[in-house]
């Protein structure tokens, strides 16, 4: 089993040149999660207990047949470590703009002896896209809420050519329920408070959750499974890239 001292130094990959449509990103740099990396897990437990972790892990049993995964912004790596331990035939590429978070991720995976199945890239996912191709799984846990609607759409469009037909996209996010005035009001207050806190702690400039459901559907993904917590404030969903002549059952929801 690899020890922390044996972990190779993190390599910072070069990103492709800016396209004209990406110039707005220069005015909206990624949030600085290096500042909170070491106490990020404690922040989660103090605010939501184990629920965010449960949200990340809930659909892992549905993903055990995946072979190549790209994981964007997994934070300290709890999901990547659990996924690699649960799916011994899977390899994962993890992409994050925070080198401190990636170091924690690599430490965690090394402790369980799975570092040989992990590749990490320190880069802004809005620009870099995907390290490779042939992925059958994309994972974004509490990551899309750091993007604008336009950035979310561009990210999905950039990743889609790197995916095989039938690839699945696992999303965990905060959400403001559409129904129930009281639930909606409470959820909006929580989401607004979280955005304010992360603006202070990391410099996050986004202030509302993008319409990622609409963006995924526009690029050919269909929902397959859903689970929610806290009256819909937290959701975890599995979407699938539609493949011709391979219909599957429609969305199954549980709460």
C-alpha cells in the first residue's frame, strides 16, 4: 500500500488557449478552495451532518459497471475513494482547480492502495474540459453550483464528445423546490446563506444555482434515477447520454 510520502508530486497540467468566448472567464476566476481544504469536511458536518456525504454516495451501487470516470471538483476525495474501492475495474480522472483539495484526494486514495487507478489534473474545468476520452461516467458533486448557466452549458458541450454512448452523469446539488411555499422559502434562504459564506471564504462570485437540468437535457442526457433529502433541498440524480436503440427505464425517484 502506498504511503503519503510516496505520493508523486502533483502535476499541474497546461490548459488549452483561451477562445474568444472564454474571455469572460478572466473576469470570473475559480473560487479559492485551497483556503478551506483542511477543514472542509468539518464545515460539512457542522452544517448538514452526514447528509452531503450520503448524497454523494447514494448512487454508487448503480455505477459499479463503469470503467472510466471523470470527476470534477470532488473536494477532499471522499467520493473518489469510495467509488474506486467499490468498483475495482474502474479508473478515474479527477479534475480540480484546487491543488490542496487534490493533495487530500490523493492522500486518501493512496491510503487504500488505489492510487494506480487515479489520475489528477489541477486546472479550471471551465477551460480544460476533459483529460482524455472514452468516459462512461461523469461526476459533479456540488460543483455545478459554482458555475453560471452559460459556463454549465459550455462545460457539458465540451465534455460530451469525450463520452461513450450511454455514458452516465451523476449530479449532487442543492436545489430550491418548485412546489411548497414554505419549503421553497426555507431552501432559498439556505442556498443564499451558503453562497454568501463561500463568497467570503473562497471568493466565489456565482450567486444562484444554474439550470443544469435543462442544460443536460439540451445536450442529449435523460434522467434515470433521483433521490432527495431535506424536502428537496439536496438532490442526487443519475442522467444518461441517450444512445440509439438502447432505451432504458425512465426516472425512478425516491425520498
